[in-house]
């Protein structure tokens, strides 16, 4: 009885072992499909993070790098370059000897080093980047051709207590930093949390701004900065319409307008909102038989590159085309305003509709004379930097004088912005038929203040 029982027990153990082996193989196959790229032996990002998670993070410091395999793409896919990537992966693992290494996709590797040290030294971290770069293979065989690899590396240091630690947060930051690494001559960039947070804040504001532009245009309103003749600062002759945005963070145009400089669609839609509000206000005044005064507004030269803004203006003024004569678009000169043939063609067509144009921030750029000779610009607004240093009656401003004289010789209407104190105003009274704009004469007026002041003058 005991011998038979022993045989049966051994048989059961063999079956159990076979089942267990099969389960282990299935588990390994499943694990490989999850933690590796396809059927290759190259670990993926999930494998990389799982390995880091096993580290006792309490007293550990991590140096994590995202490495781009060539600033221009070297591999089109993992499947088509599996053997080459596998060999490259092994070479990098051997030369750099990181704690964790994985191929993110056909373009990127991730690498981590771990030390049991609570300190964090920026110079040491940057030195680690350079050390990695020096050890990376400089060329690889692709389709029987030896191809050089010009790497880019973005890195960050983490501690176990760091709030940044986590698969999603690390990945987002390294990906964000990579664009700076690609722009860097050295091909390296060490993560800067302040820059990252500023960019995330910018994206948050842009999202809110986009929502207001698309769905809540009443969030925007205008204030009007009076423009006076130097001979009389009691009665405005013109106004500049300035946009304001109702938002929870109380951001002014100096904060949110630069954020849309590289967003032409948002810039265009915001410009249309300003145009529509100015037109609506002027139309109300015209229907009330009130005297209209010129209203200035800013416009980007980029918006003149096609005729979309022109077509919008045609629709807006269709019922009352005479209003066009009271709207002046100020084109920011910046450092070097150059108008393309397309922009000049748009200027011509807008001028034919009755609109006027001014050069904003005049004097800062190099193309002053060329712009002054253009027949499409009726006026210039001289940049405030040319008058800001006048703080007493003895101060002279030869550069400002020269710019004013040059503009007068070209028969342009001249507006000097930034007149903020009595000495600056008194200096400007030396010039006849020159306009001034600034807080010394008046702060910007709300719509109600603007309409009330205009009604008082008309009475």
C-alpha cells in the first residue's frame, strides 16, 4: 500500500510541475509582450518604470534621461530595425551601465542611474549628461549603411520624496525638456521646473483665452486712451481702443497678448472682436448724429499676409461704409517691420475701403525712412522709449527731436506715446501740431466714461 501510494504521489507531483512550468511559460510570455517591444529582447518604458519602482526610494536619488536617437530620425520603426536596435541597446547598456534602460520607441531611449544619496547637485547632474553623451555609440548600421547618430539628451534628477516622481509626470517633463535639448548646440538640456511650470501656465491661460474667444466674447471689453494735441490737453482729438479681458487671474494685455503672438488664429479672432466692438460703438454714435473722432487699434502685420481680415472688414462695414474713415490700424514696427507684397496688397485694398494706417512703436526699427515714404501710412506713433528719460526741464532728447523732424518732413501725423509727467509734456509743447498720449493727460477711459465725455463735448 505504501509503495503504490508513493508512486501515485510522484505522478501527481510531475503533473503539477508540468502545469506549473506551463503557467510560468505563459506568464513569461505575457510579461514579455507587456514589458518588451513585440517579440524582441528590448525592454520598453513600462519595464523601465517597474524596475525603478522596486528601488527603495526613501534615501535614493535618480538621474533620468530621455535620449533621442538622432536629432533627425534614424529609424523608421522598431519592427524594421529590430536587430540593429537590439545591438545598439546592448552597446549602450554596456558602455553606460545604467540601473535601468529601455527603448521608448524607435526614436527615444530612457536611462536611469540610482544612488543612495539625499543630496542633489546641479553641476553633478549636468556632468552626468555629458558623460552619457560621450559614451553613446556615434554610428550605427542601417540597411547596410553606416549612419552617424547625433544625439539629444534631456534629463532630470529625482529623489524618493519628490512630488515629480511618477511615470506620467516624469515622461511629460522629459518630453517637454527635449525640445530645448534639440535647440541646444550641445544637444543637452537639464530639466528646469520653473520653465516647465511657466509653459504649463501659458497653456492654461491660452485654453481659457480660447474658450472666451470661441464661446464667451462678452469676456472682452474696450477701454479708450485719449490722444491730445500738445496745445490742448482738455479735449481729446483721437482715441486708441485697448482690449481688456475679464478673467479670474486678472491678467492684463501685457500678460496675455504675448502668449498669442505665435497663435495667428487666436490673434485674428481677437482682432475681429476689437473691430466689431469699435464699429458697433461708432455706428451707435453716428445714428445719434454725434461727431465721430478717429479710433486707433493695433493690428499685427502677420494678419495682412492674406485677405481674411479684409473680407471680414467688408462684411462689418457693409451697412455703414463711411465708418471706415474713422478707424486707424496701428501696425507694430518692432525691431524691423518689413511688409511683403501680399501685406502691401492688403493695405492697398483696406485703404480703398477708407481705413487709415499708422506705424506703431516708430523709431525702434531700421526701416524708418522706407516706411515713412509709404503712401499707405498716414501717421506714426513714436515709441515711448524716446521720451521716458526726460525727468527734468534741462533734459534734452536729440534722438526724439530727429525722429519728429523726419516724420514732419514726410507730412505724417505724429503721436508721441508714453507722456507720463509734467516735464515730458512741457518738452512736447515745443512741437506744433504734434499729438501726445499718456497718463499725464489721461488714463484710459471705460466705455461709459468715453461716451459721457464725448456727449459733454457735443452739448
